[in-house]
C-alpha cells in the first residue's frame, strides 16, 4: 500500500498570520483477516518521509526531509459484491526541521466511508 499525503493549517503567531503545512510519501504492507463472510479487518504499517513548511508573513522555510510512519486498522463491512462500508483509525508521526528546530508532527485520524472493491 502507498500514501501520498499533505495538510495545511492557518496559524496566528503573536498577531502575524501564517501557514503551517506538511506532506510526503509512504509505503508498506497491508494484511487482511476475514472475521465473517461480510466483515474483514485490515492492518497496515507504512514508512516514508515528511517535508514541513512554515510560512509567516511571506518568510517561508521549507525545512528538511524527515522520517515518518503510519500505523492503522480498518474494519470493512462488505454489503454488496463490490461495495463496502469502512471505519478506519490511523496514527501518523513524522519529524522535520523548520527554522532550524526539530518539529514533531503527530495525528490520530479516524475516518469512515464507502469503498469500491476492484
């Protein structure tokens, strides 16, 4: 499995507007276990890199490339031959330097949706 990701957030540092953004690329294995005829559990572990940027009042620093990992699990309910309901939980962690300081980026991402199985 692979993931190409990115996020951006507005920040206010002592009354000065800015943008904090990060992105990267990761890959790794995904394993699936059938729980019943219609329910599967997927587990994944991905490793890769992250690049961070902090832009404050037009002064930006793209930072260094740092290591990142993501670990997660998905519960799939296959309600039709090719369709499934998905409930997912991921933990992401990465490190990068911005303005010569090491920054740790950590997120917990709960998601849900509908998937089409190929």
